[in-house]
C-alpha cells in the first residue's frame, strides 16, 4: 500500500474518532442539563441518609435521586476535619456518564497587608475533578483548583476558572465508587466508617492540609 494512501486512511480514522468523541460529549452535556433541571426544580424523588463515623471524626450524607424507579443522580458528601468532599454521579440507563467531585480545604495563613503588617487570614482551597464516560469508558478528564481568602472581597467562583484537560488515572476509581454506592440504595448505612470515601486520594489532600496548617 502506498504511503499516501496509508496517510489518508490514518487521517480519516483520526477525524472519525474526533467526531465520535465530540458527539459523545455533546450527548453527555444534554443529559447533564436535563438531570440538573430535574434536580433544581425538585422533580426527582429522593432517598437521603445522614451518617457519622465517630472514630474518624467524620460525617456526611448520601442522596439518591430517582425519576420514577430509574436512578438519575447520586450525591455523596462528607466532612473530615477541615476538608469537605462532595462527589456527584450522573446516570442514564443505569450507566455512569459524568462524575463531578469538589474538595474544599479550609486553613489559616499569614499574609502581609498593604502597610506591611502580617495578618492572619482564612483560606479555602477548592479542587475540582470532572470525568466523562461512554459505556464505562472514560473519554475526557478535567481538573481545576483555586482559592479564596478572607481579606480579598471578590470571591472566585468555579465559572471564573478554566478547566484543564488531565490524565485519567482516577477514572477507574470513579467507576468503582459508583458501583459501591449503588449497594446503598436499598439498605441502611450501618457502618459509616466503611463507606467509600471520595475518589480523590485522601492522603495527598491530608498532606496538603498538614503543610498549609503549619504555615
């Protein structure tokens, strides 16, 4: 086969894959917007459970959202010390198609004022992850981080910060946690200490907080 023909075939295949991915992301966006509208208008039936784990000084909540008998959305929140986690799962035809995680770390830091004096300020560091799936295959992963400080009047919101495309090392963890949470639809949480935590590894976040807390 001539090199020119091979190149044309490769380019055609690349364009086709790009169009397929673009179509999948558009489909995810449409499904997400529909579910958000149902959630925001309080249309979906909810099953909510609060829990706490005394030995880990941890508390949180688990909420399942149903359209009739069909699961559409899961929210898992938990707080451990000064770290707050919120993992959201969006479901269509029993399959996870989008996962969104937010992690907020609160700490205090010293900062010099305009007069040169050191002042203690409250800081909230926000980390966000987004995973896009099609038939349990990850097709896109994004990350962003930003911080808000009590001495700065203008609040930075997630819409002010651009997403960055990143590797998808944590994608399988998102699927694994989704599968584990499904088990709690029809049962009470008897041992909250064993409830699956955020998909983001807790150790790095604890390390970040530990270092910041000693500033």
